[in-house]
C-alpha cells in the first residue's frame, strides 16, 4: 500500500508538471504608446480674402455739415507670413488691400461760397503691417499696426481753381482673433483703424473753412489658406 501511495503521488506530480509545461507562456504586451496632442503650427505663408464694412469718422469742415459716417461695403485680399516661437507667441507681417463701395461724398458750401462744392471718393484702402499675437490651441489673439494707403479722389468744383492739401499715406492699428480649422485653413475677425491725416484748402475763399480729418474704422471677416511649414508641432514629454 505504501508503495502504491508513493506511486500515485509520483504519477500526480508528473501529470501536473506535464500540464504546466503544456500551458502557453503569457504573451508580453507592450503598453500603448502615448500620443501627444498636437500644438497647432502658425509658421508659414498664407493668402486669403475678406469682406466687411468701412465707416468714416464723424469729421467735417468748420461751419459745414460735412460729417459722414455711413457704412461702405468693402472686400479684398490679404497675404503674409507668420512665425511661431517661445512657444505660444506668433510674429508676422501682412499686406492687404480692400476695395470700397464708391461714396462720392459731396459738400456744398454755404453762402457766400455756395457756388463751390467739394467731392471726396474713397475707392480703396491698403496696408502693410506687422502683427504679434498669443496662441492657445487653434486660436490666435493678435494686435497689428503699420503703414496705410488710401485710394482717394478729391476735387473742388467752382468758379475758381482751389488747391487741396491732403495725404493719401497714413498709419493703421488694429486687433483680431484668428482660428485654425485645419493646418491649412483659418478664419478671422478683425477691427482696423486707418488715419490719413487732414484735408484742407490752400486757396481763398475756402481756406477759411479749416480742415477735416480723413480716417476710417473697418470691421471684416476673412478666410486664409496657409502653406504650413512642417505640419503640427507635437508637445514634448
């Protein structure tokens, strides 16, 4: 009996060992790699278009009802280059031009100069600006400023020739918000102020009416196509 028990135990031990040997080894499973969320890359060239409205300041000649702040439709194109650094700041340069609806603002002077009229027609405005902004995710909040140009025609109709003094060059400042829908497409809303100095008359009898300021407030929405350099930047861990 003792020999039988010992034999039985030995047989069970051998069977258990064989069964354990037959079990497949547990496969090694590599932990899934952590994929960092992309930080959108603003570096690159872009071109695009915009639409909006332009509103002249509430200005006029002394003693003349020449104020005009009626809105004009505007539409145009823009292009530029942005560089992202440090890592949430963006610096860029941009050129844009906007065509405006003809307004042909006409002013008829009061007696004794009622024979004279002054016409001002803004056909377009352009600018070359620098801009700096702060980005978080796909959004960019920015400010801008630089050189501005007005495609402006001014004339006086009357019994004598009247000299007109005034600049077509000026400056502009503004701010906006831009959003990357994809790495190649972005949309923006923007406010921009343009100042082109003052218009005055250099010849009597209209010189007595002083001067009026030439400025424009614009609000526009735009769409840009971006030739992105290198795609999204990946966060480092």
